[in-house]
């Protein structure tokens, strides 16, 4: 679904990142609540010296253990008669200061170690990370305890201990990111621009790591406040008369049964503080994490949502077609914007026929193909119009169970990258057997035999052995053969192949293409073949549809379209690619860029880049013109035969 | 596979050595005269002198380490001056109680966390997801020692459903039901934070996996949605969650320090706190070493499970 | 030294891994590039083709000093590049520059185009502020981009535009040689031509020499004066583009050319399934193409063929005991 992901990246940026991020954060009501509570607590803590509070350490044995709402003591008093409200606010001040300092110390040293280790790599990395691993080999709190045990109880010692045990956490996180960034090409580019290692580390790498440091800090600060409170609770942190929230809670514990409020109140404060920080931290993470922005963390449902506004009626089904698609429209809805990825596509595939869809990235060719069996992820995708008739049955009206039944049996798929499309944790055999058993009630042994015979069909040597292999143990070409075997498992009538050879080397591509070509003839299966390469089209497709900005601009037989393209875009697309054996050919580049599919023009989408465009091209939607038997073009000024030769 | 496990076991040895080095270095940081610190302020000068010689404190640091390590390897962890018994005996006795508590918690948090995370991911954006997400957030924000106190107040003091402290009833206890009765509240309290962490991670891992190409392949094959989620997606998500369960074991073992103190559980955590406040440093050292070693072994197990699940790691 | 030779690669070799572990066991080693000898002449475009894993990118990185050869020498204008880059990459970077495959990944997402293009002007050429402004304008003009793009961030550009910025950065330091590592393979076909045409124009305008690396035979054929075909870390055939493409001698080149799809080409020659690259950790003693070769004999499996000149064809050589005849 690279096309879908690419589309929203295009729109022109109107504002810079910063106000945008804050706005996003405030949109999140939980994060806002967290921010408000946190701000209130911090304000109260900061203002402690200014507030009309009694001395937090002034004991008054006469007033000991007053309940909350007692006169002059809003939250009551503790075992020594000290005012709990005053101690609470002063204690919060201490806890906050300790938590924040510990976070800063850990973040600074941890990030520095992580940056250096990740960037330097090699021995430096090994040495630093081994050290970090050693520290991490201790249960977290235990190490802090050991440090406090040796240094002696005290708030400052607790702070050091908590900071030290958190350094590995930062170091590991940051190292991972820095390592990935250091291998990125822009680091090599900076090196070739004459920058020194220090310059690259702090000027090129650090700015990219900063968001991660901030996310890590926002998620750990609450945690550090909890841990320092814990040490104080055990009597190892703040020492009397100084009090932080943890030591107040620890004092209260001794009189839990007689005066529970003395421990409940500081505990509630710790909870409120940490909860508000975590709410805020989650909000910050949601804003900064690119995965959440791009929608990479929304769960796609089993089948694309069908919300058809137009259902074409009284269609005369094409008798020769196994699959007959009319007026297919698929849209993506992202944050209020509608991306019309497919804007009305008709196609028909007969028995044993191969139809190619050619287009550039973002043209909607994959989305068209994936819409047929509902494999476009929802959210954000939805099918908004058209019908897809499989032997006369409307797939968009079928039940989910019916679609599941047809997937992999009547209609099967082969995808682009054979490494990511096979499950890495199951053997090839298990995955093939699953495909067989999903549609045929065969016992396992028989299914295994069938799986082996399928591998033989796709010409994989030593099939019985190969069934035990995991995908990563096979080469790219082998993996794609396995995928093809899977597509053949239940005698599919239609195979939808989405750029099945794009990720492969030329010689392997040739093998896979000739295999597919032979198999469709043997099995009499129709193929819908998605590609960007006219060379590949020539090798396998009977007919071609050229796609641009969500619509077919031209259809016809492969020979016709290659020899005399009628749409200016088709002609340009053929002419801009170098052809083997014709090194002297001048490459005719297409100027400009394709339109973004959330802002399509009324008229022809190609008009902006077209040398033949006239006013009428931009005025109204362009109808499809029939040029001959099975030959159509969506252009008001198509090229005639002579023009194409010229 | 066996070869891999053997290799991992061998690789754990340097880590264990690393642990001893760190503990040794921490002990070397003790301000003032270590022997006095170790023996306490009531030690006789003869005893201090003898310990100084025994620890080789007049020798260089590296040599001191090897003398120290040699003693450890002979099972000589020294004597606790507060308890007047060998450190190792006390530590091992206490450790079994901690294992019961922490082990129960770990099972509890893994099961609850995985279930909550999967439900929350599968029903993303539904009210179930929102409730789980919020409860999980509360779970990771609440101070466990405070939660323990609240639970005691409600379930032990008010409702009298569970005992407030200890591992067995003083009169007539000692059997399994009695143990479980005492175990319930502390194990639950200890599991809360880890459950939250595991649930969160499971949710993210499931959501990430459900976007993968191979999930689309599974759907394209016509596999039922249940199989897609619980077989294809869950197995892949588990691979990322298991190391985190390993790390959570460390938090559970560490968190036991608080919970054992709150519930007066006779484990190694409450022993450590007492030992620190009485400055019984040999007891602290022994306790830390044993718990850390157990943690290393547990992480090793998590590694092996992960490798069994993921053939790419072999 | 041959007259007009800018870059001499002599028996270059790059081994990854290797060495011994802590316990003295040898670690597995992969020869990514082995025994590569080739000259690049002033003003020409040398194309390097091969499939993934053939070592072409490693070779490219060694030429610009991003990777160091483990054997052999690479001489630029007669000076030993390797020794120099180890001390200071900057001297080399003033002469040789690089254009990356992934145009977006090669631009730091948090820097403006101005900052990115200024870096070589500051660090390599030590230009003052006024000179830099002038040079920036010149560069943007050279790659056909409007100067107002200078203050934008990389994510605001399409792949084709980003690649033109990559080219501008390579040009900035006024190098003599530019290594182009798959410069158009990440781009859509309609944009490929824009970039190829700009590269072509720049070569004449600035008197550049190119080393053009690609897996795409038709692209290499259209841009190169001379072509080297790599397989499994070695050059198996080299010669003027016209002779290599019209009458390939090495059976691998033959297979490659016959496998490539082209508009109008109906059937592709394909081999049997069981033919893929040899195990890099356990390379065969003889010709690496042996297992796939239709012309193999026993001697191919025991001895390594060396590059031999093709009689009657100036500069054309192939490493094969049984080369195809001329047509």
C-alpha cells in the first residue's frame, strides 16, 4: 500500500511544525487534562514559599493526628502534629526536583553513551554496550538499593542511584536510533561534504535523535518520581526532618490502621503527579511518533469498507469475462481530506487472459487491484462506487464470509516483495498447507503432499525438503515461486499479481515471468498484472490499461498500444524510458508532477503536463472514446497514427 | 537448537562475572574503613583486623577482587553480624519466599497483560479499548507500595477477606490454601505495574503486526479472521513481547522490595531493606548477588523461548 | 600511466568479516569485490552493471573513500586514494563526489536545502558568505531548480527534485569525477528521464567524468561510453558500450541482455529454476558463473578465467574460457 502512504505526504505544507504539534497535543483531551493537573501541581510546588502555609516541620504534639478538614489544618496533621497540607506541598517540591534532576542526569549521560556507541560502531560500541548490559543485568531497583546501601541513606544518594540505574535505558534506546541514522545515506553525504565526525554526530545525527530523547524523558520522568518516592518510603531517601512524598507515605504506614489519612494523602499526590505526567507523556509521544502520524498503528479490518454511493444497475455482463469490474471507485479518508485513489475504473479479464495495468507510483494501479477482493486497508480506505462481478456475482455486495471463501480459491494474489509477504515465523510448508486447507478439507498428510507437488509445479527443486524451510532461508526468486505456488493452491480463476517481479533481479525476473506465463496457459487462469514497466508488459500481457491519477487513460492490446499510443501520456511514458539496443535514442522527459489525488482538476488530470492540451481539456471531465474493438482512450485530442510516428 | 542453548548458557558466564565486578566495585565505594562498615560499630579491633586481612584490603584492587571472588565461589559469602549466621543460609531461605511471590506475579502479569493487550488491539478505538488503555495507564502510574496499603485497608482491615501480612498464619497455617490466601494481595499488587507495561506493549506490537504484508497475504489466502489474529498476528507479536516479559521479571523482583516490606513477606526484599538500615553490608551484597543471578538466568530463558518462536534468530 | 586516465583501480579487493574470534576460530569472510582492475578516462562515462550482490556498490563506495579496500590500490590522478582518504577524506572529496541511490534518505530531514548545499562550500572550499551565495545560485540553476527552494526542507520535495538536489550537492565542491550509484532506480520512470538528461548536460558543461552504477541495462547502455559487467565481485566483461551490448562475449552478459524486458520483446530467455548465486561464504574454486553457464566445461570449475582481450575489438575483454563469438 505504498501508494496510499505516499499520497498524503504530498500536500503543500502551510504551517511549520511547532504550533501544529502543540495544537495536536491540545486536541487530545486526556493529554490536556494531564497538562492541566501537572501544571497546577508544579505551580503549587513552585509557589510553596509564597503560600500562607504553616511551617512544615513545626511539631505540635497537642494537635497530633487530626483528621482532614480539622480547623486550621485542611488535610489534618501527622503523628507529630505537623500540618499535612504544608508538608504535602513542600514534599511535592522535593519529589519533583529530585525526579526531574534524575531524569536530566540519566538522559544526558545515557544519550551521550548511546549516541557515541551508535555512531562509532565497532569496538567502541561493543565495549560501551557490554558495560550497559552489565548494569541492565541487575533488577533495576536492586542496583539502586545496593548503591544507597553503600553510600548511605539520603535524598541526594537516592537521586544518584535512580539516575545511574536509568542511564542504560536511555543509552539503549538512543543507541538503536543513532545506529540506524548513522547508516543512513545523509551521514555519508555529510562526510563527503567534508564534515568531521564530531560535526556529523552533533549537527547531523543529534537533531534527528532529539525527539526520541524527549519521548524517552517524558515516559521515564513519572517512573523516576515513583522510584525515588519508593526509596524514601523504605527510609532510604529523604531523611527527617526533610520530607518528600515517599517519606511522608513511609511515616504514615506505621500508623496505617489508626490514621490512614496520613499515608493515603501523600500516596494520592504521588499518583496524581505520576498519572498527569504519563497522560502528558503519552500525548507528547503521540504527537512526535511518526508511526502514529502516518496511521501505521491503526488496525486494518479484514475487508475494505464498502460504502457505495453509486451502484451501477442494468449492467450487461461481459459473457467472455470471468472478472468484470465497472466504475470502481476507491477513496482514502485521512484527517478530513479525501484522496480519490481510484476514480472509476472498468476492466474485464477472460479465461487465461493477462491484463496489465501500467502506471507510475500514486496512479492508483495497486489500489484498483487490491480493491477487488477488499484488501485495501480500512481505515483509511473505502470503496465508494462500482461493481466487481466474478462470474456474475457482485463481490462488493457479498458477505464477509463469502469473500473469505473466494479469497485464495477463485481469486488469488501474488504480491511485490516476497520477503515481507511470507510470514517469517512459519515454514514455507505450513503456509502452503494452510492455503490448501483453508479451502479443501484435506487431512494434513495429504495437504503436505499437495504442497510438495505445488512446489514442483513452480519448478522448485527438492520440494519435500524445501517445505521445511523458513522464508528467510530462501533466495528472492525462490520466495516468489513459493508465493506463486500458494496462488495456485486452489485452482484460482483469477490471479491478481501486484508488481510481482519489481523486487527481483533481471535474470530472476525473467524466470518468474516465463513461469507465470506458462502457468496461466496450463491452468487457464486469468491474470491481472500490475507493473510500471512496459518491457515487462510486453513479456506477459495480452492487453494493457494505462493508468494516471486514478483513471485508465488508455486501454488496448499490448501491440497496439506500444506501436501506436493514442493518449499523449502513454506516448510520453513509452518515450521517456531508455530501450535496450537503442542507446542513441533521445529521452523525452515528462515535465512537472502528477496531480495529488485529493485535489484533482475538473478536466483532464494530465493537461498540466501535456503538450497537446487545449482549453477544452481543462473545462470538463474527459469521456472515454472508443477507438476500435477493445481500444479506448480518455482524451479529446488523441494522437493519430502519424503523430505517434513523428 | 541444543547447540544454541549451550551457546547462550556459555554467554551468560561473562555476564555473571560482570555482575560480581559491579557488586565488588560498589562495595569498594564504601566510604571510610570497609571492615568497620561491614562489622558494624560494635566490632572489636581484633575482628576488624582479621577481616581486613581476610579481604586482602592491603593488596591492589584487582587482587582483592579475585580473593573476594574466590571466597564467593567457595560458597563463603561471609557472616551477617546482625543475625550472626552465614549470609548464604539466610539469603537462600529468604529467596524461596521471594520466588513464590515474584513467580506468581510474573505469571499473573504475563497472562493478564497479553490478554488485555490483544483485546485492546483487536477492538482498537472501541470503548473496551479505551477502558483498558485508561486502566493500564492507572496501573503504571500508581505507586505499588501505596496500592498495597490501600488493599490492606480495604480487603484486610475492613472486609477481612485476606490477611494483612505474612506468608502463613501463625496458628494452624502452613498448608497450600493458607499460602495462597496470604499470597493473593501481595502478588496482585506486585503484578499491577508489569501488567500495564506488558498490556501496552502487546497492544502496540499487535497493531504493528496487523499492518504487515504477511497479514495481508494470510487474508488473501482466505484464512479465517480468527486465525489471522490469533495465529499469524499473535505469534509475531509475541516475539517482541517476550524479551519485555524478561525485563519485567527484573521489575517484579525489584518491586518485591516494596511489596515484601508492605505485606511483611519474609522474602529477600524485606531482608535487604532491614539489612541496609542496619548497615549489614555483607547481607546486602549476598542478597543482591543471588537475585541478580536469578534474573540473568530468567532472561536467558526468555531469550531461548524467543529463539524457539523466531527461526531467524537461530 | 596511460595518457588521459583519471582513475586507476588496480586489483582492488574488499573482504567483509574474516579475522578471528576471541577464541581463535576464523570468522566467515565474504569477498564483496575481488581482483577488480579498471581505468576511468578523463571525460568518459564508465557504466558498471550487475545484479544485487555483485559488488558494484561496494566498488563505488571505495572509489569515493567511504569504504577502504582490503587489498589493491585506487589511484586518482596518480595519487593513492586509499592512503589519503584514511588521513583526510576532504582532499579526496574535492576531487571525487557521489550521488546516492535514495534521494530522500541522502538529505538530512532536519536541514534546509541551503544548509545541505552549503556544507561542502564551507568545509571543502572554505568559501566566504558572498561567494557561497553566488555558488548556491549557480548550483540550483545547474540542476534546474528555482532558488527559492533553498529554504525548504527535504520532505517538501518529490523524489526527482530531491535527486537533483543530491546532484547539486555532489557538484558543489567542483569535483572532477562523480560516482553515481543507481541514481535513477528509486525514481518513477517519467522522472528518470529528467534526471538523466540533466546529468548529461552537466557533464559537458563542467567537463565531468562519471562512473555510473546501475542494475538497469537499458539505462547504462544509454549513458555509458564504456561498460563493465560485474558478477559475484569480479568484472567478467568490459569494453566500449557498443561492442559489449551488440556482441557480448561472456555467457553471463549474454544471459543478462536476453533476460532484460524491453517494450515489444515478447519472450524472455530464462534459465531453469535452480540457478542462483553461489554461496558467498563458500565460493567455487573456478568461474562463479559455472553452475548457471550453458557453455561450461570441466576446466571452468577448477580454474578462474582472467580478463582476456577480445581479438579485433579495441578495449573489449571478457573473463571466460569459452566466450561467445562475435556477430
